[in-house]
């Protein structure tokens, strides 16, 4: 047996050919610092090997040596890598890749066993130490940085591909774009983007004095001067921060003041600001920190109600602020004592009433206050009843209440007098087949948004004049239909309360986001905007379908998919990305993505499994995938994968990639433990993968409120046992796993970064394969990753490059050839001038 230090590597002749091929010959390394580039390993190499290394570095292949461990670690693998690289110039990188990866040493998290006891059961968590609530412990930060360094080293051969994908995706974007304006209170309000800029500009223009009544064909008059209310680019530059996110931008009722909330860390704690639009002066003395991002104006133009968070990031308290006063003097108008309830504040479309909503996962209540009496007391609409949820809006003297309880799980619409909300009557009755998602109410019309058979629909109801009460039930209304087999639809009244304009936002896997305005008085429609997709996109090239898989209990599970005609072979050899979520009654509806074209135009099929636990098929669908039925979520996803492989014959396990984020990351971890043989690769974004340990710890944000989603394992032994059976970290075992990319956000308040970190550490300890396992931690971001629109594209490019790498598709070209480069970037935004 040959030792690592004396391994025989046949490199002589090959080295000479490489040197000649690179134009180096017998010349020296040309200034290459091998000591630094090879991390001290230059001493290990012969003279010819050092010449080969220098030549490869000069030829732009220095990544072959990135993150080399010090001498004495994987020395044999290092010399094999040089031998492989020396066999040719053009093919050096690809030929040497297995040997390059063998050199790299993944971080091994130290094991510090911690016993966690509950219900007479003891679990040993070797990686509990990775949790640091302050995000500052040197050992923790050092480990995350080591994982990032390893991740970058493994992906080093994809850097050119990542840049190419990024430019390709950016080339599809119309960078100087503008959203469809909303006509409101004498102005057209809109957000636009400028070429080269990462963030939006919030703007308005006046509606001309001679303008007609609102119509579906309304367009803003560019002769009216534009007023920039908030330039996020300049604001971010002025603050000098790496992360910037805005939540809520609202003008005062008289349109003279402007309020917005901003997060500069990623932890979803916002600072509230107010400025005078005429002078630009800030009126909140540096802002009001620690709030949730949720606020509302009173009708007096001088009062703001806003929500603050507690130490566990729970929005729990509403305060009243008078513009121009010290925020320390703000008055608490409501405080939610139950730690399972979150608080929000908002105004109805009529703008007559302000509501405070308080809700847990399954129970809610609302309070109301006339907007023109901001110093008054909020009154209860309906009392809190366990497992009863309701939302409320108003018109005239009447509340319109959308209510769900155990007897009416798909919700029904009630009408109640504001003077006595308990005296309610049914406007839209409950239906087992149709889920009522909500209503939009105006002076003359009501729009009901529903779901039937997994598809979103909208129905328009004419209301009696003079804000009078409807006479009896509303009936079915005039339904608005779309013909594609799978799509997403939102429909709502837009503009002032008496506006007759219905705005619809429609998209599908093949249709870019489309905004349609409809005049409800005439029935006329106007397509206001189709999101531009540059680079020669033609919708007719793509096909969307809906399939149905059969779950183990016989339930039919819908699958939406899309592929490019003539490119996808549909014979089982195509690569596929299968996406899933399945929690919180959130509907994972089909939508168009221009970035996804980088997959479809290389022959991918993209699919979404609409599994139980989500809301796509109504409340029953959700309740069949939560608490002690959570396993249905996982078996539905596995059934969808098996259907695509076996029945539809669209993909093979060796070509099937899966993706899920947040609670969808829990899904990914569970199915990888259950059926790793079905999948080739998985992307787990900010995954809730340490579910049991988190739900046992009520010092972690979200734990208490989420007991109604997952159960309370601390109080109930049956729940503990059930969660232990699927919690991903607790079920990692010695077996082969697919290629895995796990993503975390250091400042994530929803899913602690330590959950993906612990999952990866345990996989490194136990898995029996040599497939890629990467942890990518965003050190300056939270749950929703980076904020700039181009920075987001770089994140997607990285994830796609990971897929292409593990599928052997790094050289796969676009079907129609390379896209033209994106427009040249504009100069960086200047800092906003300081307020006087």
C-alpha cells in the first residue's frame, strides 16, 4: 500500500503538455504566489507539479485549489487532482472535478451532547450549541463561516455559470418598469423601477381636474408632474446599510403626510417614519423603532395607530401616536395578553372604521373605532370563541363578516348591524365544495373570492343604492372565469369607495402576471398590463397541465406542471423540479416566473404538488394535513413524486429534484428521511427542520402561536411522540441521501438559522453517500433572504447552478441560444439629503 506522502502520480509528460498548451513551457510561475494559493501545500509538490499548478492558476482555473486543507490532510487526493488536471487543458476542469471535491474537507461541527427530556423520553442533541440568540458567539459564527467557505469552494466550478445565469435572468427583466397605477383621492399612485437600480420608487401624479369618473381605461396623465414619495435606493444609500426592506407606505387622508416602516437588518423589526410631503421634513424625530411594520392613519391626519413587538417578536400591542409628539408618550390602546395571539391594525375600504384584529392560528376577534374619533375606545365586534375566526369590513350602517367555525369550515358571509353585531344574518351560506376566501366591499358592489376544485374564482354582486342593506341572501352572483387548467387569481375593488372598478391580477405557469380592470357597471374589461418578459419569450411555446396523484388513503392530490413544447421529451429522461409547501392553509398556487425559464428552456419540467395542509382545496384540505394528520402532507408529496415517475412516466428518480421553503423545508426534510431513493437533489430554504425541539421551547418566536398548527408536544405525550416520528433532525439515520442544498438566514426570526445548521451537521455525521451536502447561510439577511431585486436573481442563479452541477448539465445551452446582455447599470443612487 502506498502512503499519501509517497504516492506515485504519473504527471511528468502530462505536465509538460499542459505547460506547453498554456503557453508557459519552461517559464516560471509568472508571479503566482503558490504559498498563499495552495495554503502551504506547495511544499508537498514536485517542481513539475508546482509548474502545473501555476499554469492552471494563470489560465483562470485557480478555483481547483480553493479551500485546500493544510499539508497532512487529503495529500493523496491533492496529488490525484493535479494528475487529473494535467491530462488536458480544455477539459482540465471537468475531468478533475471528482478529484477536486475529494480534496475538500467539509466542516465537522463539534459534538456537545445535550439531553432533552419530555414525557419520560430523553433525546440527545449533539448540536444544540449551534443556537445563539444573539448571533454573535465566535464558535457559532465561525462554524457558519466555515460552512459558507466550504459551500463556495464546492461551487467554485459553477461561478462562471452563476454569472451567466444571473445575466440571462436579468436580461429578461424590463428594468425601467412601472406597476399599474391606482386612482385614489385625486392622485394616481404607483411604484416604478429604474434601470440598474435594485429598489423601487414610490410615486404619484395628480388626476387632472377635468378628468372623467373612474373607468377601466384610465391612464395617468404624464403632463402632470411626478412626485417621488419615497426612493428606496436613495434611502438605503443614505442609511449606509446592506439590508433594506419597506413594509407599508401610506399617505395621510388629506394626502399631505407620508408614513412608511423600514427594516435595515432582516429581523422583521421595523422603524416607523413620517414626513411632510411639501417640505420633506421628518416628523417622527428619527423614527419609532421596534414595531411590526403595521400601522394605520386616523381621519384627523394627525394620529397614527401602530403595532409593536414583544421580546419574542410577537406583534402584541397597538399604540396611538400624535404627529409631532414624543413617541415615549404614545398611548397603549390595546394589548393582547394571550401569547398565542398576534395583533394587527387596519382600515376598511370605506375609511370610516379602524379595526384591531387579534388572532391565533385558529381563533380571532376584532375591535373597531370610528376613524374620525381617534381618542375613543375600541369596541368588540364579536367575542372570542375558540376555533372561530372572522374578518370584518363595513358599508353604511352594516358589518360584513366572513366567519369560519367548526360547523362552517369553508366560511360564510354574514351581515350584521354595526349597532348590534350579534344580530347577524347569512348573505353567502357555507358550502362544502366552495371555500369563501374573502370579500371586497364598495359602495355599489361586493366581490366574493372563492375556491372550487383547487381553482380560484370571483363572483360580483350588485348592492342596493344608498348604502342600504341587501335584501336577503346574495345568491351566486356573476362569476368571472378563466380557461387555463391551473392559474392564480386575485380580484378586488380598487380606488375610492364608490369606484366601480374591479382589478384582477391573473397569472399561470405560462402566463406572466396580468392586470385587468373591469367596469362593473358596463362589464367592459381592459388589459392594463402584462408583465414584460424580454429575450423573445412566447407563451405559446409552453404547456401547462394538471394531473392527479392518488395518496395512500385514496385521496386525489392535484399536481400543476409546465414544460416547453418540443424541448421536453416527456419520456422520463427530462430533469424535473417538484415544489411543495403544505402548511398553514397557505395555497401554493401556480404562477409565472421569468427566472424559471432558465430551467424550462434547458428541458426541465416544473411541477407543484398541491398537498394537504395547504389551502388549495379548501379548509377540509388544510385540516387533513395538520396536527395529528400532518403525515398526510408528506405522503401526499411522495405520492405525487411516485405518480410523476411511475404513472405519468415523466421523470426518473435520477432526474427528479425537489424544493421547499420554511414549512416547505420541513416537508423536504421529512420526505428525504422517508424516501431518499425517489429524489436526486433537494433545495431546502430556511427549513423548519428541527420541529420537535423548537415546539418544546416557548422562548423561541412563533412556538406558542404554532401549537394550533403542530400541537403542543410539551403538554401532550401523544403529540410529542407523533412529532418525533417526523421531525427531520430527529429522523436522520445512516442511509444514502440525495444532493442537498440547505439555506439559512442568520437574522431569521421565523426559523432559527440553527435548524438548517443542525440538520446539515447531523447529516454529515450519519449519511452514507458522497453526494453534495451544502449549507449556505445569509449572514446579513433573515427569513426572506436578500432584498435587492438583482441580488435575489443572484440567489436564484446560485440555486439553479447547484441543480445543473448535480445533474451534469452545466454545459446545457438555452434552447434559443444566449440572450442579449441586460442594459448597462445606472449610477448608484445618491444619499437622500438630511431633513432640516
